[in-house]
C-alpha cells in the first residue's frame, strides 16, 4: 500500500492498537502514526509501550500509552471507558493482542488453565473492550474494527486446540456482530495471518525453521485492512481451506466486492463465497506451513507454551 493511500485513510483519526509493544502491533502502530493517525498503544508493559511511543514521536508522529492487561475482562472494560472519556471516540480498533499455546490434548489433562488463559486474552478480553468502544462508535458516526486472526484453522493442526478454539470464538463473535454493526456504519476487517516470525513464536521450537512472514510484512497487510474493509487469506488457504468459518454475506468488506490480488478478498454483495471467504479463523501462527508441509512426528509429543502479543 502506498503511504499516500494509507494517509488518506487514517490522517487525523484515532486508532487503537492492542499488543502494540512489539511485533506486528508495534510495526503497525509506527506505520499508522507515520501516516498521520493518532495512535493509542495498549499492552501490559508500560516501558515497552513507552519505547514504541518515543520512536513514533521522534519520527514526528503522535502516540499515547495505555497499559492494560486485556486478559482480565474487567480491566479491558475499564480501559475502554477511560479511552472514551479521554478521546470521546475511537475511529479504528486493531485487535492484535493474543496468547499462543501449543500443547497436545493428552498433556492438557491437568492444565485446564491453558483454555482459560487463551480464551481470556483471545476472546473475552477483546470482546469486552469492543462492547464498550462500539457504543461510542454508534453514537459518533461509525468506525472500523480490524481483527488480526490466523489461517490456522484452514487445517486442523494438532496441538493447537486451546489456541484455535479461543481465536475462532472471537472471530465468530465478530463476524456475526458485523452483520448488525454495518447498520451503525461500523465496518469489520479480518486478516488471517500465516505464521509470523515474532517473539510470540520463539518458545515453539517446532516452527523455528518453518517458512514465516516477518512482522513488517504482516503489518503491511494489517494497514491495508485498516485503510479499506477487507478479508485477507494466504494463498494456500484460499485454494481450498475449509473449516466452515465463512465471512458474513454482505457484511463489512463484503459490500465492496472482491479485491483480487495479494490474497485479498472481500466477498461479494451477492453472497457468493470464493475459497478465501470460506476458510476458518483461529490463532496467528498455527496455519503455516500448509498441510502437506507439516513434518511427521513419530510417537513423540512436543510441548511448547507460546508467547503473548500483549506484553
């Protein structure tokens, strides 16, 4: 996307980015600020957010730090109330924070907290944040929500059950809500990322040599989704991924018709579903390589706690 096109979309607008302290979120925040957006940085660790803010300010941009733990729904609600009080409205929300856990079901028998941790940060926290922020969007003329999801559920990759379930839950909630939100001029984009080489991926040795996008590449796709409502899938998922998580017909992004190149599809206003609109939604990082590229692992279990994208 050209800098001019992004600037035309976000200059002077207030954009909230969660998980903004590093990786995809930090790069996205820097790009949006460079294009003239007022960027609100959210993650748990204030010092890391301040570093991103200082970089943005040094480049002539505007950014504000709002530390919060979005895995606690009450804290997410309090943050949203604080933001509406201070800024009156949020024009764009980029939901990027997330927790990744890769663990076999057999190894989860005494770890029910794996499900709780992933669902709190990947579903309940962002849903609570949006429930409050959407009220401000409705009363002030609309807005746009960009969800950073995954192509992972295009295949039922083993060992990602807790992670995928939590990400799919939020994706389903948001896509279902999109059909209602469009009547209030609130649009929705979803980016189903490949594996992305960030610190969140580092604990998972299984993927250290796997093909992966850089955070900069992923942020470029996110910024395109900020500039115009769209659904983005990687090429291999568009070829026939089929988990049943379909894009809403005629919803945000679907109203604009298919966009074609680069893996972007917005669907069509006639409810037609191409391959990219029929794929599933899950967690960033679990969907690459494509199915036949996964190595086989005899009988040995591999266990890895993933990282968080909201540090």
